[in-house]
């Protein structure tokens, strides 16, 4: 089980570095994206980063009852 947790931490770390890198690129680019309506298009690539966070931090699925008993023949 440790491998799954390590993989989850690695994915979150890489995702966070990618998101921070993209936001740093937006901040330090020479374009003024906040002064036009088209500037919001620069933030669209941030959406997949949040989907990764939602996938990694989702709650585990409920366990199903697999007791088949004698009712099923």
C-alpha cells in the first residue's frame, strides 16, 4: 500500500509544480492579460490541474457486499 501512497504524493507534487510554473509564466510574461476580455483564455490551461487534484483527493468508493449466500443459485 505504500507504493500507492508514494505515487499519489508524487503526482500531487508534479501537478503542483506544473501549476505553479504555469502561473509564474503568466505573472512574469510581458503581456497584460487582465486588461482585456481575452485574457481569461490564458487561465483555461489551469483547469486540467484541478481535475488531477479532484481525482487524487476523491473519497474512496464504498465497499460492496460480496456475500452471495444461498439466495443466488
